[in-house]
């Protein structure tokens, strides 16, 4: 078994085990037939009801679910990348939610109050969102690098600062929308202009928009940057052995700060995809905590950019189809439960690796019975450290 396969298998087995545990939960509380049919409904809600379509059904039975799954997968991919990039430099970015909030707000303001042709308007709104997210994550980076404040603490606190400033003040106060010809205000910001909307790739038959290929390009770009560029190599070196990287002349603070800024920019783009692709404005609250979900996506994807994209696609499908489970009386939150169990099982990664590890090759020449020669160790065994005597 190759090393790469051994790294991927724990995540795959964790997801499969989580699916099995949640199926068993439904079967025990209801019955096995209901559990199986609920899973089929979840699958059809994510990838489309292909049997019905092939039997002469409407194309919307496939296109609409695929659009919903792609929309959720795009946001999860970007937030997962945000966490994964920070991990590569040895930082734990729990602040993707706050960075996403600021990115969504910046995209909403540029989309609503700047009049430009669509070919310029959409990139400008995306750029504004990326800059807003990068600026917010850079606060945590500066606190870490200059004052030694742990990034877990600072990013958690910055999440709640973002929620308080944006959701609890700006979008219901100075930046709230006002209905035309009336004095009454509307919860959230003004609607973005048509030129700022992400183009839909399949027209009105699906909500699949430019955000999904944008997320895939971002995942591929991050992978190329980490594996094919000098800056990416130095970033990974800082995350693996910061002292050795510093001794080798790598600017560790610059690489750490740059990775954290990139992480914030990716989370900000996730907010832009949500606003420009589906919401059409910054609502009173962003709702689903996609930023926190990015932690699970990154870990299940083994902190690999392409692994995060695959993980996001899987859970995008499950979450898009979760609402269809309600047709059988099963709560729609089961996809989140599956995600939580998968994350829990991935946390036991070393257990999976121990199970999958092959037995090492036996020594080709057996030693004679009795004591081993002094200074020699049996092949395939690790030397045992001698415990010093008092």
C-alpha cells in the first residue's frame, strides 16, 4: 500500500463509518427501511433523481439538486481551503467565519453601490471580498507574530467581534437598505445590481453559478502554489520545522503572515460567492456557519487543497439533499451529524493508520536463539530506550 493511499484511506473510512453510524441511528429510532429510503432521498437531493429522469422525467429533477450541491460545495471548498492554508504554516485558523462575514459585506456593498459593466463589476466585488477577509485575518497574524497571542484565541474573539459589528450593528443600522419611496428600512443591505451577480451556468433551471468553478480553480491554484513554487515550499517548511526554516534563511514571519492573509482572502471569497451567487445581498444574518464547517472540511480532506475540494463536494451533496429527508420524517440536520461523526473519526487518525499499517518485513536471516549480539537490534523493531536508574 502506497504512502499516499495510507494517508487518504483514514478520511474515506471515517466518512463511510459516519454514514453507517447515522444510518444505524435512524434504523434504531425508526426502522431499517425508513433509514434506507431517507438515505436515497438525501442522495437524490444532492445529485439528482437519475432513475426518475431516465424514465422520462423532467431535467430539473437532476439540474436543480446539482446546482444546490455545487453552491454549497463552492462555499465549503473556500472555507476549507482557508483553514488548510493556515495549517500548512502551522497556524490554526478558527476565524474563517468572521473573515467570511467581512468578505460577504464588502461584496454586498460593492455589488449594490458601484455601477460598472458586469465583466468588471464581478471581479471587483470578489477582490473587495478577498481584501476584506485578508485584512481581518491579518489582525490575528500581527497579534501572533508581534505579541505572541495564540491564533486560536484571537481568531475566536475576532469571529464574535465581526458578528457584533456586522450582524448586530452595520446591516441593521448604518448600512441597512431602505425601501424605495418609503421611510421603512429592510433587514440587511440593499440588493446587489444585476451586473454584480455571478452568472448562472445552466440558466434558470439551476442555481449552479460561476462560484463553483471559481472554488475549484482556487483549490488547484493553492495546490500549485504549495507544491510548485518557492514561496509555497518555504511556507510548508515553516509549518513543519520553523526553527530549521529560520536557520535556513527562510523569512518565517513573512511566510506565516502571508499564509494567514491568504487564508482570510479565501474565506472572504466564500462570503462573496454566497452573496453574489445566491443571497443577492447581505441578509440580516449569514445563517449557516460555513466558516466553522471549513474546519471539518480541511481535516477530513487531510489539509490538502484538493482533498478539501473533494471533501467539500461530498458534504455539499449530502447537505443539499438533507432537506429531502424530511419527507420521511427524518430531521434535515442529519448531514451535519454525519459531518460531525466523520470529523470525530478522523481525529483518531493514528488508530486508522495503525490498523492499515502492514507488518514489517521479517528479517531474512534469523538470529540464533539466545541473546542478541551487543549493539544489534532485530530487523523491523525499534530500539528500546534504557530507563535510567535512580
